[in-house]
């Protein structure tokens, strides 16, 4: 088990995902909320209406069991596991009851004061929770997006950074990574750079890409990643880590393309890769099946196979350059969004495994670090058997990784729980948990971005 005396670094947290059920219920109080958005999305994912309204009525009437019922509805547990849609349906409970919805609806002419008060309430609870866990360094990710203007986002961000500055005086170093929209991150990046150079810029340490990844291939971020690295070269004291969710959800593409996306994200310059399930999950978990991808995606995969043909063949992957060339010519006459069907049997799944080994070696060479969030991976990724979890193969192939909790409030977990899970399921030797803790300290955004070169031991001692 994780030594409770070890000061922890928690590197993958979504701010609203850290909210605990009891804190959210307290914040709701007697507020009247239009729950139709949450109810509709829940019913679409689960096939039934959630009993939220009745639970809230019971709670307000003083029923002591209502809080437990609310917690069961709030937490995304083992029984909910299956896919990202079901997770999002649970997460929507947080969104729908938040002041965020008032901003979307235009209920307030200026939603910033109410939302800033809400965020400060949750940050206060979050920081207290982290201190109880023995966390001394934590990176939170926050997405604003529409309908927030740049000025609204600036005001909210400044209030968060000021709160983090106060937390530092109490012995907890909090850092902020801005989650940018995959479709167009440039306007938000301008504001992030401004804040990074501002009075509390030391707390702005990364940019994140999360939420739905389907439809947004890493190749589309090549120019943006280059701009971030250029910024880091010009402002080393305010360098920003690129945190990129990839290979977490890949229902829209072949297994080969899902592996390729992780490899490409690493070589484009992402410092840490969120989840990267596709890189290490045992392909046998999928069994014999069919899946499809767009013509454009298949063409990208053909180009990848031809570019890495020799290295793939060395791993045992069949790469027939002539056949791929003919297929490419045929596909070029089809529309990019037409679908190409792939059929998987035992032999093809074995080749996917070999492709993963090639990509893992390239990710390792690129210096990218994978963020492993076991509970999140098992429940969102639909991995029923812990033996199929990617961490086993990451260990086998020496892929750099850190252990984190992702959304500890929604999943009802802690980073210590996640560390203990990895140690137990991977059969690690005594003392290995301390090594995992040290990995996290050495993989902080300040370190991987080049902002700080101090070693993990020194940084941990200084921050504690």
C-alpha cells in the first residue's frame, strides 16, 4: 500500500471532476434547477430517466438516506462502466446544476461573479481534500469554452490563480492547465500566454486537450504544437507542457489507427499523453469483430505503414507495399468521409499487438509520459478484466508513465487508491509505490516542459 507519509504529486485532474458528491449536494442546497438537459442525456445513455428530482425532494425533506441515494447517482461506478457516453451522462449532473448552465442560458447579464463564487467554493473543498490525502502538488485542468468571452475567461482564471497563490502559503502547490477546444485552440492560447506572463503566471503550467477525441486527429495539431514549443523556447521561465488526451476513446477508427494516433501525438511533441489505452491494452479484449473508419483515416494509416514498413516488419507486421499502393490509388477516388470496414481475427489482433510494441518504443524514444488513470480506464474504456489494463504492458516495455486519478470525485477514488491498484494488480515489489510517486514528481509540467530542471527529490523537499 502507498505509504501515507509520502507527499504525493497528482498530475491528471479535471477541476470539476474532483468535486465530491456531498460537497455538490451541499452547494445545490434549495436551488431550483431545470434538470431537463441532464435527464435527457442520461436517458439516452442509460435507457431510463434518473431519479434525481425525487432524491432531492427527499433530501430537502430531511430524509437521511437521500444523501446516500444521491451519491450512488452521482458516482460513475463499476456498474456504470462501458463507454464515454455513459460517463458524460453522469458528469452532466455536475454541469447542469452548475452556474455554467446559467452562463449558457444567458440567465445573468454577467455570470462571472456567481460562477467565481461557485468555483472558489469547490476549490476550497478540493484543496482541503487534497491536503487530507497527503497531496502536496496538484495540476488541475479547466475548460471554459463557449459562451465565455475572452474577458470572462480572464476574470475567472485570475480568481483561480489568486486562490492557488493563497494555497501555496498553506503548503500545497496548485497548478492550472487550460483545456483548449480541439477544433480551434488558437484564440484560447493567446489568453493562456497572457496569463502565463501575468502576476500569477507561475501557476499556469500547461495546456490540455480533452473531451471527445474522435474526429480530431493529432496531425491537425502539428502547427499548434510547434507554436507551443516555440513559445517555450522564447519564454523558458513560463514554458507550458502539452497534455494531450489520446487513445482513450476510439470507436470511430481501426485499432491500427488508434495506436498510430498515440504515436503521432508523442512525436509531434506532446509532453504527457492522457490515458493512451490504445497503446497498451491487450487487443484480445476486443475478440473477433468488425469496425470501420473513414477513407481519410485509412489513407493516413497506409501512409504510416509505408513510412515505417521496415521497422514494422521487424516486429512481425506484414506490410505489403504493392498491395497498399494499389489500395491507396483506389481510395483516392472515394470521398474522404466514406467508411472502410475492417475485420479482426486472431492473426490480425496479434499484429495489432506487434504494432503497439513498435509504437511504445517510439513513444519512449520521444520522451512522452503516459498518464495512467486505472479506475477511469477500467470504467470509461470498458476494460472488464484488470489483466487487460495497459499498465501491464507499459511496465513490460518500459513506457514512462505516471499514476493519477482523473476525476476522483466522480469515480469516488483517490490517487493513493490508484497507486495501490497498480501495485497490487501488477504485482510490484515492496518499495515500488515510492518509485511511482517519484515518477510523478519528476513528470510535473514544470519539469517536462523544461521550465524547471530540479530533480524530483529536491523539488519534493522544497515544495513540502
